[in-house]
């Protein structure tokens, strides 16, 4: 994965966008030697969002299964336990 400073990215934005969009490259933007952000193809972002959505669904399914197996805790009991 290439690294580009934010100053270089500003100067060459059109080229950078083309590299990412058409060349399917991933580019890390840096400032003062620190990684700040990444420019990735849209397909990568969409895949990441789908994976995140699936993980969330799995977590919900696991939680519902646990409630079925162990039973639910009343909201009032939870509030009391957490001192809310």
C-alpha cells in the first residue's frame, strides 16, 4: 500500500483518485509522518460496510439466543445494578 502526504495528495488529487478508482490501489494519507486516513476503492468501502452489517446481525442473533437460554434481566434490575 502506498503512502502519500496530505500535501502531495492535495497537489495530485486527480491522479490519486484515478489510481484508486481505476487502478484499485489503496493509499494511506500521512501528515508529519503519522498515518491519518486512507483512500480506497468504493468497492472496498462497500465490502467493509457489508461485513460490518453482518457482524452486527450476528451479534444481535447471539444476544437473542442468550436471552432465550438464560432469560432476560428486567430493565429496572439493570438500572439498579449499574446505578443509573
